[in-house]
C-alpha cells in the first residue's frame, strides 16, 4: 500500500505543480506580451515626439517669433496645434501633447489649444536625468514623456519642450484584461523608487515590504508563493527594464488549487485501478511469459557452456511448448551432426597419422644404416647406444597404440630423435632441449607432434648449413596453458614463405595438401580448441620459429582436466 500511496501523492503533486506552472506561464506570457507591446508603443510615441522636434513651424516660432507677422504667427501656431492633435490621436496611451515655447511664452496643447506659458510644468518635466529606457517622468499623479533639442541650451533652459502626458486609464483598461481569476488585484510599480504607478489591488497586500524586497531581488519574471497573515498567495511578477516598471499580480492559493478538489479523488481512483491492472498483468506475464522464457534462456546458457544433453520438459500445449519441442529437436539434430562430423574428423586424422607413420623418410633410414656401418668399421663406442636409440625411434612411430599419449612420452620420443641426430652430426650440431613443467607430464597430447617439427628444422632449415647448426626446443607456461617452442638458425625459409605457411595453417578448408605440419596443427586444434595449434614466425636465431600451443579450457583445474581426458 505504501508504494500505491506514494504513487498517488506523486501524481497529485506532479499535477498540481504542472497546473501552477501553466498558470504561471500563461499569466507571465500575457503580461510579458502586454509589456513588450507597451514598450513598442512607448518607443513609437517617442519617435513621433523626436520627429516633432524638427517641426518647421515649431522651430520658426522659437527662433523668429520677434520678426514674424501676426498672420504668420497664427498660421504656424495652427499648423503646430494640428500636428499635436495628430500625435495625440495616434495612440490610446496619449492623454495630451503639450509644447512649451520659452521665447514665445506660450503653451500649445493638443486638448486645450494655445495657453499662457506654464513655467512650473516647464521646469518639472524638462529633465529626465538619471532615468533610463523610456524616461517616463512622474509629476502630480501624471506620467510624462518629454524631449527637447540637446544643443538648444541657454543657461540650462531649452527654447522649447515637447511633453506627452500618458493616459493612466488606458493602462488600467489594458491590465484589467488579464484578470482571469478571483485575484486580489495587480499593481504597476516604478523600479527606481518603488512608488505605485497603477494600482488595481483591492488591498495593500502587494505593497508589503517583504514582497517588494523579494521581487526586487529576483529575476526578470516568475511566480512566487508567499504566506501572509496565515494565508498563502501566489505573487506573479514581470519586470520591464525599458519602462523601468514592475508588474505585480496576486492570486490566492485556493484559487489555483480549487480545481483539484474533485481531481484528487479521481486521481486516487485512477491510481488504484491502474495499480490493480498492473499487478494482475505482472503476475500473468511472469507466469505465462517470463518464467518459461527464463527456462529457455537457462537452457541456452547450458548449451553455451558445452552441455549438449539439455532437454526441456513442458506439460502445456502452448506457444512455449512448441518452442521447447523445437529446441529439443534442434539439440537432438545438433548432437547427431556433431557425432557425425567428429567421428569423420577423427577417422580422417587417424588416416593422415597412419599415412605419416608409413612415410618414413628413406634418407633418414639409409643415412642411419650408413652411420651404423661407419661406427662399426671405426669401432665407435656409441654404436650400441646409436642402434638402441634407432630401434626405440622406429618402435615408437610404427606401433599401433592410442592416438593420445602423455606429454612426457612425446617429449621422450623427440629426445630420442635429437640424440640420434647428435650422434650423426656431433661436430656441426648443437641442440638445446629445455625441460617441460612437471605438472604437464601427464597431459594427454596427440601422438607424433613434436618430433616432426624438429625433423622439419633439420630437413628444411639446417640442410644448407655446414657448420654451427643450432636447434632450440623450449617449454613456456602461460596463464592459459603451455607453449612448446622449436627454433633453428637455418636459412631455408624467406619471410614470404613463412607468411604463406601461416596462411595455410589458418585455412580451414580441405582442398589443400595436408602436409605434416598442417596435420599436427589440425590435430591439436581438434583436441584443445580453436585457440590452440601451430604458429610460425621468424626466429631471433635467424631461422624458423614454430610454436605448438596447447590451451587448457578456461575454468579447468589441470588435475580435473586429466580426468576429463
């Protein structure tokens, strides 16, 4: 119940927050549009005002009044008055347009015509010092825009001033259009001294010091919540830098939250209904889809880890029953195919091994006989050992035993071969045979994988060298298994030949000639996986470097791996 309650409260708070934001955005957008329009209108009025500074009749009266005839004076005054009336009628925000001509001692008004010079008004509205933007001047409850020629000063008194009195009633009428709620009211405040310009509030709530100070320290527009006299109010504000004004509007909190009285009940009802539906749907989905799907995924994981005997039992005759049936059939077919391919590959590898065993190098055989003959004639004391090693060699390669033998036996056979070669070429041959890690001695490896590599080094690497022939056999243990490394200092293969041999080893097709090294590579991969096999590269000794890589599957302890073999 707690999550449902929290979800309901979240939806309620979220909805209330969104409504507040929408109310705030709507009111701010309307007032911002109004203030922007007012700025544009005031700017347009000021342009008309500035343009009037260059009026021919106005300048004529100011500069030539003393030498003008009465008719010319009257005509200039009439034309000037007509222009002022035109300016006044161009906007609802203009209440009156006055021109104060100091030299003529006359005040021309769009509303009152020609009057005596109003010196008090002239002095109070002529200066807009310290006021930025629209430069609206407050004087005797009136709002004025004034301008004069900046270069017409005479003892700080301009020859004439054009003054436009703004219509407060037009401000009030425009602002009243935005009273969409039962709000307390709105005010328009001067930013410079916090005085009220337009007041439509029923109470002085908006003029409280804490609200004014809070708004002045805030951004250009927004809506804040204030608690005053145990009641909460939303104060909406928009600032105009150009007009030097702040618009404030007060809306009681209950007005905003009133629509939520019924929505709160419906929101709870909807939340509970949705939660019930989700609960029922979740239980059904878990039983009908999620649980059977987990069973299928687990079966695939078992297959991925090498368990190909997976069989999924399912009693119901539904879609998952069909999937399980197809999965079981697929695994049955897969096991059949694997058995067929594996058995075929084993038979092929055995046939190739038998062929290699049958292809005893005749040169090695009769050279060995010649060596025996020479030892017998010279009475060489190593003759008995030589013939014994030669017998052990042929006994190993011709016997029909298991396809896999311990690594210790395979290394022993390779050592027998190297001892035979050392007896034949003792003066011109150096063989360095390293020791393998003892823990790998019982590791089962395919038969005859190391000796052919050493023989290959003799036949193709060292055959062109007469002296200083070197072969190094070493064993390198790594995190994944064991590397058997055979290197020579021969010159039988170029870099191109080595690259071609490496490509042949990587080729998985059956349409190439299966040489001894390719046969060894494929038998190792068949036994230990695709990351094992034979790799060739240039040796630091100058000849060929061959690596027999045996990789133990990840997660196997070596003793357990011996048992699995």
